[in-house]
C-alpha cells in the first residue's frame, strides 16, 4: 500500500455506515492521591482520596470511539444498558463521540456494565492502575430483552455496510451476545452477503459462523484446541487461523502482539508486520482499535492485507496513549504511515 492508496481508503471512511452490537461498558477512572492519606475512624482502614475522575465508553464503546475518531460517517450502537447512573454516563459519552443511540435498549433490572479503575497518582504526575472493580450482569439475559435486541439487529443490518460484534462478557449468555444472538448473526451474515460481519470475542471466537474474525493469538489457538493453556508459537496461530477461516469461509485476522498480524484464509496465512514505536506503551484497548480500523478499511474496499496494515498503524498510535483506551485520527494515521515508509520508526510495538 502506498500513500495514495491509504488516502483513498481514509477519504472513503465518511461514507461508511457501521453497526456495533455487543457489550458496551463504562470505563470510570478514579484518580487517587496517596499524599492525602486518610484513615477511616470506623474501620481503621485507609480511605483512598479521589482527586479527579473521568469516564469514557469502554469495550464495544472503545470500538465505536475508534470508528468515529477515524472519521467513519455513521456508527450505530446496538446493545442493552441498565437504567442507572452509569448507563446515563455511558449514553452521554457515546453521544459526545457522535454515536447514534436509536438502537440501544434501557432495562431497569440490568446493570450497565462498568469497569471502575482506581489510578494511583505518582510523584511525577503519572498514574498507575490499581485493582479494578467490575460491575457486570451475572444472570442470563432474559428472553424478552433478547428478543428486543434481535428485532433491533434485524432492523439495522440492511442500513449498514458492516456489523461489528464485540463479545466482551466471559459468562455465557450473561452479556449481549448470547447463544441465540450468535445464531441470528450467522443467519443474517448468510442473508446479507454484501454486508461485512466481523467478530471479536474474549472466550467464544470459535463459536461464530459465516463471519470474519479478529482473535488474538491465544484466543485463536484456544478456539481449535479447547483446554489449551499458554501462548503457543506462531505455527499454532497460523494453523488456528486457517481452520477458523475454513469453518467460516471468511478471512481471519490474528493479532500477534510485537509480531504484527496474520491474515488467514483456508489456504494459508500471511503475516503483516507490526509498526514500530518509541517510548512507553499501554496495550489496553489496542485490539479494539485494530478491530475498528480493520472493519472501516474492509467496508471501504481494502484488501484483507491492506486492512491488517491499517489495523497495525492505528494500534501503534493507540498504545502510546497511556492510562486510557486511545484513538487515532486520519491525519495521525497518515503521519505514522509516512514515517514508517521512510524507515524512521525503530522500536518494536506490542499490542493484543
């Protein structure tokens, strides 16, 4: 890919319409100043002193934020949130990035999934994440909410160029992507072959059918070798990618951290190298940024290899944004591509 081809793809992003269906979380950051140490009179335990807080859309919300930062014209959220304060904050955060909320469902008896991240301020002003506090739904999604979600999903598919499936919750059927929703996604993918369907899943990437996939190295190997523990080598990732692609009849993009990304078809895999970066990195959300940019590129006519390269470019930018789940703009992508093409980037990147 040359600069002219990159410009063509990036300039097409405003014409793209994408739906993101899945688990939207609120990322809530609480900045704690240890210099203000205070002990609770009632418990004798330290009471952490919060001096700043910030919130942003997380999980599927990280995907939508990246799509909008890249200039994708319309991004529609399809999910279920609680009717609670966290849900209000999440909706506000999504709206602030230009995400369309017409397909969101509010449920009074469900939590809005939330990652609360205490961040301890360091003497130099930097922040270090402490133990995260998770709010998730731990009961299966009720059938009436499941049916309401399916109705919205069926309605949105004819209106978009791509459907991104963000399956974040590890507990089976407790998030938005239930077994039944996954079956409907497979049926819709067959019924609408002109629409891109691309899935990312922490635990069940091997259960999706008829859609393109974006697992990381471990997720891909676990999908074909149940019970596998460890990391495995690149040969294992390639075999997993080929098998997953053969099952689905679609490309599979396997992220390899510092080694870049594999683009797999039933006949083989091609590695697209990572983009080097300098300085400290934070890999949180990097897979989501690659996921979003791969989808935007494919919906704009990119080849799978071109989409993987764009995913690597965007991830190389987001991992340099510390203490947050970053995003990248088209101008940043162009500048990073120019520097990479000129050979001025020298250190290895790391993301998953």
